[in-house]
């Protein structure tokens, strides 16, 4: 599964870079703090993770983005030391970022992989499902490098709404040929 995931990401980056017009191109990396919302927030504690994002300029103030990452969440219910449930989210999102002098808005859509792992004295159980995923973010980039942003992300996994508010801090590395 990991090989398919990496191949998909690399293919998307190559295709997107071939369509990039004039503009600045970056690879962003950073950390996520995710606050579960709605029913998901009733069941799981805040999560933490990391992300990687390709930002490919398509003009003076626009960019196509490809984002992936990994966030993990622990279940709120405490059934003792022998029981633990963990939810993870691995999104693969395509977006468009529009910049306004450092500020930006960025709607995204794509696919998310949502594995759940339950470990108890009775055994180990995993359930991995995928779902169409939507996100909308706003943020600010300082000197085209330091990025601070927030987003709302949602998906419906097997009839269960997985919603979260994500807070991000990242660094954008300039790709060759852009400043």
C-alpha cells in the first residue's frame, strides 16, 4: 500500500509541474495539530501529525497544491491499560491556493485513507477504509517561507463523519528556478 501511495504522489507532482506556468514553486513540510470536531470529536482526543505539500505557481497570485500527511488520534474512552483504539488519517488532496499579499485561501478535495486500530486483551482488530475528503484552509506565509494556517477537513467514512480543525506550522522550501 505504501508503494502505491508514494507512486501516486510522485506521479501527481510530475504531472502538476509540467502544467505550471509562471509563478513560484515550493515544497512545504510541517507539523499539524488536529482538533476533532462533531461526532469524531466525541470519540477521539486531539491528534498530531506531519504533512508535505507541493505548491506549484500558476500565475502571480495562484498556485495548485498537492498535500499529503499523517495524523494520529487516541480514543477518549478509557477502558484500562489493556485496551487502546487509535485512528489515523492519511489525506491525498489537490487544491488551489490564492494569495493576497501573504494571506491565502485554499480549498482542497481528494481522497483520505482512514485506518482504525483496536488492541485489547481479546485481540487486535484493524479496519482501513477510504473516503472522499474535502478541506478548506486559510493562512499566512511570512517571507515565502514560514507558513501558519488553519483548515477544516471533513469526510464520511462508512456513514461516520470524520471532521477536524487543523492548525499548521510549516516551512516552504523554494524549488530551483523560483525565488
